[in-house]
């Protein structure tokens, strides 16, 4: 039967966009998802404050024109990135997601907040504390030591470190959310 994750991705990639369109239009007849609807759409309920903050950041990253809604084009763009995007594209998107205040750099608090939120959502126990992990990331890739990760430091540092790349892409592959969509589409 092969690898379950591979077949899931193949299955999702073979999905016709009209299926996604139908789901979007059924759950969101106005064609615009608010943050509240976005959470409902993905079945995200009873989130802790930090998870809620993470989902809000994700929502804002999807909302490319910053109008407070996710329209169908933004929805499709986000899904196709998640499903098909290459490493560079994904990292670029993660950088935007991590840079919560949009300053163009990721500081330690932003990284810590994201790590904590991701862990809360994924619910997987980790050997290393979120604080230690954030410190390790900065030790490794904050090349000029100014306490912030620039876009260049982030892109180069993560791509040149197999462990970081694996950890970041795995923790952020959104498989949790995709499996929720997939579950609903089967019904
Ligand atoms: Ca929008
Ligand atoms: Ca920032
Ligand atoms: Ca730096």
C-alpha cells in the first residue's frame, strides 16, 4: 500500500480544483472567508491563546491583499503552495509567517511564539523545550549575531542545515490541516 503520506499528497494533488471550489463555496457562500469562518472551515475549535495567535498569523499570510478576508484566489494560492510548492517557495512563505509583526526580520520572541503554537497544534511531545529550540536556531543561523533573523539568514541558514530544514518543514507542512480538509471531502 506504500507510504501513507505520499499517497495522501498524490491524492490531494490529483483533486480537481472544482472540488476545492465546491467546498469553499459551500462553506463560504459569500466567497470571502473571515477569520472566524476560516477556523470553522478547518474544524479548529477550542484553541489555546497561542494556537489562536498562530492561526491568525497564518490567516494573515494567506490574506495577501490584507483586506481581512480570504477570497477564492488567495485560498487556491495557499493550497497550491502547501501541496506543490518547492522548498524555496515554502521557506519564503514560512518566513512571512514567522515574521509576525511584519518588520522584515524574525526576532527571538516571534520564533518562540511560533514554535510554541505549532507544538500546541500538533500535540507531539518534544525532547527539546521551545526555548532551547529557539536558542539553537539563533545560535546556528543568526550569522551576524544581532538577535534577529534576516530573510537571507533564514533562507540560507535553514537550507544549509538538514536538521533545521527537516524540523521546520515537517512541523509546518500543514498536514494536520490538510488531513482535516481531506476527511471532510470524503464525507
Ligand atoms: Ca484578501
Ligand atoms: Ca519581526
Ligand atoms: Ca541576524
